[in-house]
C-alpha cells in the first residue's frame, strides 16, 4: 500500500511529523499532491499555532490558505499598533514613521588619484590589477535614500493607529489584550509583556505604572510558558502549557498561581481562562465553568507562590456524553454582571455572578437560556464580549448583538416565571423583552467578521480580509475609534461632535452601522484627511456666503454622504489617484481582494490579524509589507517644488510625512468637488470627482427617510 493510498485521517497524523521544509518537498512530488496538501488547513493551522502560539479562531479553523500565508509572514512582518487614550502609558511608546530624503541630486565623483603599483607580500602572489579604460572622472553617482533613525516617544493619546516600540527581546508577537489601563502582549516564546498600569481604579495605581513593555514574571521560575491569556479590567490571567493558572494585578509584583480551595487544581486541567470586569474564570471540562474573585498580591510574603481561592462552579457546564454526542461549552466570556457562554448544541446561556455566601459552591441563581439567538438550522460558532456588550457569531456569517441590559431583563423574567422559562424556551408571549435585544449591526452581517473587541463605549470588528471597522462613541474625542479626531479630518469618516467643546464626545453617524468605517494605518491618509479639514476654511470654497465648513456642520446627511465618497477612495487607495469618469451604477465591491487569486498573497499592505480594546483605547497586531507600502506611497507622493523651510524630518507625529522635494498628489487638484446621491454638489474645485464604486442611492446610505 502506497503512502498516498492512506485515508485522510491517517495522512494528517503522518504529515504532522514533517517539518515545513520537508512537508513542502512532499507537496512537490505530484501536481495532485501539491493541489491537495500545499495549503492543508490541519497541517498549517497546527504548525502556526505551535510555532507562534497564535490563537485559533473557530471561524478560521478550516482556512488552510490563511494559515499557510500566516506561517510565512508572522516572523518578519508582525507589528503592534495602538490608539485612543493613554494617560497611564497604556498605548506604549510610539515609533516615528520611517523617513528618507529621496531625490538626492547626487554628489560629484571623487578626484582621480594616481595609481600606485601593488607591493608584493612575501607569502602571497602579486595581485593582478585590471587596466582602466581611461583615467577620466567617473560620472556623478546617485546616493541611495538616506534613512533617518526611528525615534520612540511617549503618548497620552492618539487618534490614529501608531506603531509601538516593542523591545527586541519580545520577538514575534502572538496575541494581545487590552485592560482598563494596560496593554499586554504574548510572545511566541510564551512570555507576557505589559505596558501601562494593570489596576488604576479611581486614578490610583496599584503597583507601578510602566511607560514601556515589561515582562510579567512568576515567583516559581519552573512554571511553564504561557499558552493563552486574558486581560480583565483590573487583572491578567494566564494559562500555561502545563495547565496552571497564574494571575497578576500589578506589573511590579510576580504572578501568583491560582489554587482551588480543596487542592492545587479545580478538579481537572483547565482548557482556557477568561478574565472579566470583576471576576476571574476558567473552563475545566470535567467540572465546568469555574469563577472566583481575582487575586491581589500585596507583597505580604515575598515567598508566596500561590493562593487558594473560594471558587464557584456554574451547574450544567461540565463536558458530558449524551445520546446525541458530546456536550461541551465552546466558549465563555465574563461581563460586568453575567457569565455568558455558548454550547455545542448551539444554545446561548447566561448566569448571574451574584453570590449570597462566599463559601457556596454554586452561584445564587441557576443559568438560563438566553432567547433570541438559537434558531432552527443556526449554528453558533463563537462569542466575544467585554464589560456591557457582546456578539455571537454564527456559521452563516451573522453577528448577533447583545448587552447586559438585555440579559438583565431576561434574568428578571426568569425569576418571575421560573417554572415556565427556566426549563423551556417559551418566550413567545414576552414580546417586550424579545424586542429589547439590541439590533444587529448591518455592517457586521455576512462581511466575514472573525473577531470583536469592546471598549467602554466603542468597539471594533476584525474581518477575515484584513479590515478593522469601528463603531460606537469616541469618549471625550480621545481617539478610541482610530478614525482621527473631528477637527483633524475625522468629520470625513463620519465622526460628529454636537458640542463645540473639543473634549466632548464624538459619535459616529448612523451610516457607519450601515456601511462600516474602516481604520486606516498609512500616515499619508492621515495627512490627506488633515489637509481636507484645513481646506474647509478657504474662501474659494464658500457658497452664497457660507463656508464649506458650515455646510458640513449644519447638515449631518450631507456629511454622511460625503464620508461615503471618502470611504470609497480609501477602499481603492492602493490603486492610486482616480482618473476614471464617474459612473452611475455601483460596482460589486463585495468580493475580497483575495477572491481572484484564491490566496492571501494580494491583500492589503497593512493586514491586521488580531484586535483588542478596553476602556478608551485599542490595539491591533498588523502584518505590514514594507515593499508594497513604498510602492503605493509613490503613487500619492511625487517630486514637487517645496521650499527648504517646508522640510519635514522624522518629527514624531509631525503633519505631512514627506521630505524636501516631495509633494502630495491630491494638493494639485484642490479640495474635491463631490456630487452627492441627491444631486447636491458639495463645495470643491473643478469638475465633480468620480465615485470609485459608483454613486450609491440614498436608500443604500440610509438617508432616504
């Protein structure tokens, strides 16, 4: 029997013993083998996860092309970006954008010096010198672009994603999480590093705050590497390769192991941990979901290795065999007042965290099935959430919204009708409660969302094609949405501030929930938005005595429609400036850039693979293709006439990331004149600009009401 005749389940086991180099050599033995195994999801998912400790999303488990591509790029292209409020240092030190001085006219060739015959060496033969054709001076040589050193700088806020300076010792970053006042990363070697303050409730730091990433340490150095971790509001939980749980509540104190009140473990090996708003938790398959009050390391004993906790177990959550198969808890999250979890039979449950007696094993109230999520034929795949909100992912591409307010209403109904609702799902008569479930966000439906990250009042969605979209409120305009501030071009992304005060909240217009607003990373796009904002005050854009800024300020619908034109420009940024006439029928832009290639080779220059948020800040792990970044930048930056005094050189956060002799292309055409779907022409220069994907209708934008 030949190797290729083995069944697929046997081949998976055999091939898992090959290293990547040998595996790829095996794939090249036949065309059929190459097509079948080169991007095999089982092999590359396992190798990527084991090598880089990358978390496996159930929504991407079968995407072999993605895991193959990630394995190739993770080691060299992973970068960390953060944005939002960073008053505790939780954004980490920023890194200035790489700057060069291109278009150097060159230098004259050095003067010709007389040739000196070589002096023979006693132990070596006389070298032969090739004759020169002539002794005339060589032509002037062009100096390659000179790169300025990239400086790091501290930030108290950032409204634009900024690359973070990460110590070289960290190596490849596998995962990140945000806490209330901190950002924590996991290295591929299984070490945790944190910046900011883990606990700064009421503005008081528990322990020391750090302005740069510091490793979180254990007291017992024999503790194995961290496999998975979770950051709560005021503490961090880690699960090691050996199944031990370690907890931190401050950076400058070694982590403490979590022990059961009855022994070292909770009755089995933990499969995962989840830190919440005020609780710690773990899933122990033989026992179920276990939760306890987070540990505090007050340095009462420098030799303290761990603490026994009074744990509580949610009944009915242990793994068990049933007639229909194995019952299991697929995923659980810890919110402010509830633990919420999905099960292998595609049901959503919630359990109140209230406890009457600290010594009782079970919580005061039984878990209940949450209505509005399970349905005939609907498969629940994952759940993400934090603080007050959560989202449930289905196999069909739905993202079902939920929040604590809705859970509270359901919980109260169960307490009022225990016999009717505790053991059945007959909620049909309670229409007022069912109607209280938060509406699903249209921009998240069937758009390949693979992760959600929630802050206090903002949240982000990570899409499989490498987009991050933002939703919610920018608290005190600190930049938590990552779309720039309203006065720096954020108005063109749909941000609107109703109060004049620059420290007041800024909300996204309703169009963002319908169409989505993508986070951009290129500094050139930031400059573009800033330049557009500056142009609004120019008198040549006035219409009937009204400034262009007043038109945007007075009419949110016009602002929303214009922001959609800006969004289309951003979606086609890689193509460079548009010169195609406007079309009336929208193009089909629903397909991913990767659809044509069937691979991930042609995705964006910045490709986020992980997203995190908490409090008023956020972060993302991004794969950046430096070569393509320079190529695309050259489409928007050309040689122009600039005064010497206009030179911008490596100033952290400086406006306009261009050097002397360079000019942005968009300045040549002036502020873009855009004809809105209702026919109104916004103030601008020249002829109306084209819509890259065609002019949408008012109904498409939700502006037909």
